């Protein structure tokens, strides 16, 4: 990647951290039970922005942010997530 050839170690580190966070978010999104709700929330925001309706856009972002937090809490506290973490942990233990 071009970024690595820049010689800017700080920028490379920031990029790597963002990439890792993005990968984690994508993995969690595969467990997301209500992706359709999230898509509808995004559409609501885009519609508000297209209408240049700032109040509706702000409300849409706030609603989506709160709903996203609720979705992640639901995932992270689910028995399925706990089982997945235990399985990954066992795989790592046996790989070492």
C-alpha cells in the first residue's frame, strides 16, 4: 500500500487502527439482527440531507446512533456472541 511507503509511521499506525476497528465492525454487523432497520435509518438521513432539512438530519443521526448502540449491546450480551468468543478463544489456545 502506498501509505506504507510514505515513511510516516504515525499515519501508518492510525490507518492500521482504523482498519482493525472497521474489520471488527464488519464482523459484528454480520451478527446484526436488524440490518433492515439500520438501512431504513440511513435512508431517512439521506432523505433529510437531500431536502436540506437540518433538524430532521440531526434527529435521524441521533436516532440511528442510539439504535446502533442498542443493537450492539444486544449482540454483545447475547448467548450466541459469548459462545462465539469461547470458540475463538479455544482455537487460539490450541493454535499456540
